[in-house]
């Protein structure tokens, strides 16, 4: 659905993007991750035709954004970092203007706008002037704008920035609901957001793609899990001793005390499931296990690894 | 294009600036009308029109200052650039909205020649032809000024900067005629030939020059085209 080939963007001497390529299949939600200034917005701006690349191609459903801008742009709904709102218009006037701009047929218009306003929950406010709306509602109007014309591709640049936690959850739910009819690229630097809604991830750093793959691939990238969080009732030194002497355990670190239980992080040697020996040893010592949970690498860790690795290579 | 035009028109009617500028303009014209026509008992409204041509230098940039600068400041420029319409449509739509506002202001002033008509004995005005010619010139001059100031405003995201650069550019155009006259020779002649105001005075004295008509239209289109190029250029930088 979306194909980005060897995209490079040069701002004077600074290379904002350096030979970036990736693709998004129909129906996917791609999380586009990266630290601030990594080139996320630049990529999205090129993809939507706002700016042009120095070289390379961005192809939307077969239409090149440079060679065939009109057709390509019809397929895209874009919510930039700052929602592009005319503050002096009411929501209804604004969305009607967007319909005009995107060439939505007059007779389909009312039903479509009603749908969208219901979906983003701004129907009751349609007569309100945008200037007077709260930030969360402005964001929703921005999202409504992107949905007008029912584009197949949605490109959302940090859609939850500056919203309160309740609004963030609502917007995420909404994005989740949109996945059935749209292919979505979502840029963010909030990693839990990617975990919550995305199926695939591209991590970009300093204008280059640092890593990419599906979210589940990422979080269990290590193959078998060899880290466990374990919570045991008893005295800390006694537990520590048992854990350290357990066969297969490579490293034990104390995390914290939670009421009468101690929590430890246990690492085993690779490819060895240490859970059974742990149970046996601890029960022999009459130390009841309250919780035993494998710890996969979180996206946070992967992200920081990837970003740091680049920094090290550079040095 | 019509979409952009409609949006700009509604924005003009919503903001107080258009009303203020129209009111201010009417006061100025009224004043000149009083001095040039009533006090000096002249039936020629074209004399007044000729005098107020200078004030367009300050009025036109205020009409065009928000057209492009505001879009950049509010971030709505993204919307226009990523919508399936061309930059040419955006520029022409906005220009036509500004032109409509100017045209409405010019139409308002026709109340003065109508007053003259009633004041003239017998109710016929022998100067009607000349006044009409002066109006054509006035509108052409305004049209070309609108295009120039729209072009200068395409460089900035601040309305103030857009207005100031517009006034300065129009002042340069305004003085081109007198500079040309002072310099004399071929270079002075060229400057004079290019001055929009020199051509305007031809219209106000009742001589209709076809070359001038072409000149104004070309002038306007050239600057609109330059505006489109300037905006497109930013995509690539």
C-alpha cells in the first residue's frame, strides 16, 4: 500500500533523511519510532507531498507522490503534529471546507460527516468555533479532517502529544477502531503507544532506519526467555542463597521488598528453562513462590539499545 | 479554486479588518471628493480618483497581508499543500478573493459620481466617459498592486512583515515614475515605462491605452506566477 524507496532529504549540509526504505501492507498499523529530530516528521511530510525529497520515491497505492500528486494525495488523510485548523471557523464549516478541498461529493457529504463526527465524538460541538475548543477537542477535529474523504491511508504525526491520559486512551482506542478500514502510519516517541496499537515497527535514528519488524518479533527477539521476575515470601538472605545455588541460574539481583515478599530478578543460562528447578529448590527450603513471571525485552529497552548502538558506532 | 475563494471570502467578512479598511478608504475618498469636486465645483470625479491612487500603496497591502502569512502561522499551509489541489489554484483563489474585496470598495465609491450627477444641472454628466475610464484604470492599478503585494507576502509568516514589505515595494513602484523622470535618458524612460502609476494617470485623463491594459494584465499574471513559483520552491528547499 505504501512504499518508500531510498528516500533522502538534504537541508543544506544536514542530511535529515539518508536512504530510507520501508513498506507498509494494506491494513497494517505501522509505528514509526524515533527520538526527537530523527526524521519522523520529515518522512511523513514527504509521504504526504508537503515537501519534496532530494532523491528517492514515495508511492501510495501505486501512485508516486511526485509524479502523480493529485491521485496519491486523494488516498491520504494526514494529521500533522500541529492540527491544521482554521480557528475562525466552526467545526461544521471547517469540515465542509475540507470536503470541498478533497472533492467529496455533495450528496455523500452529510452522511460521511455525521459518521466522522460520531466516531471522533465531536457531533455535539459542530456549531462551536474551533478557537474556543480545548486541545483534546482540537486534536479530534484534526483527526476528523484526516478522515474526510475516507482515504485508504492515514498518516498521524504524534496524535496523542499534549493530551491528558484519558484523552490519550480514547484516541488510541479510536485508532484501533480505524485499523479495519485504513492502513495507518503512526509516528510517536511514546513506546507504550506502539505496544498498544501497532502491528509493525520502524525505528528511525539520525535519518536512518535503525531497526524494523513486527511488534511481537521485537518484544520476543531473544528467542527463549531467560529472565524471570520472582516474588517469594521469606527473609532476603535465605532466599538469595537458595536462588544462587539453584542449577542453571547465572545471575540473581534483588529488586525490592513488597510487604512480606522479596522480589528478585533471576537470569538463567541461555536456552534453559529454569522454572522447574527454581520451584523444586524453593519448595525444599519452604519458601513459597507468590509470583513467577518471564520478562521479555520491552520495546523501551530495544529502542534505547538501538539508539545507543548507533551513538557508539559513531564514536 | 472556488473552494479557496469561498473560504477566503468568508474569512474577510468575519474579520474586522476588511470593514475598517473599507471605512477608512471611504473617508479618504470622501475628503478628496469634497476638496476636488465640491469645493472646486468640478464635475470630474476622475480627478479625485487620480489623487487617491496614491493611497492604494497603503490600503492594498492590508488586504493581502493575511492571505498567505496566516496559513503559515496557523499551520494550515500543510492542509493546502497536502490536499489534491495545485498551488496555482490556491494562489488564484486567494487572489480573486482579495480582488473581490477591492472591487467592492471601488464600487462603494461610485456613490460620489452619482452625487455629482444629481448636482450637475440638467442631470447629465458630460464627464461620465472619462470617469468610467478612470475607474477602469483604478481597478487595473489595484489588481496589479494586489498581485505584487501577494508576492512579497509569500516570503513571510508574519502579517506585519507582509504588510510592511508590501508598502515598501509599492512605494518603490510609486517613486519609479518620478525617479525615471528625474534621471531622463533611456534608463529613465524604461523606469517610466514600467511604472504602473504613470500608466494610471493616462487613464484618469481620459485616454484609454490598449497597451496599458495589456501591461496591467501581464504585470498581474507575472506576479501571481512568481508567487506560485516561490511557494513551490519551498517544497524543495
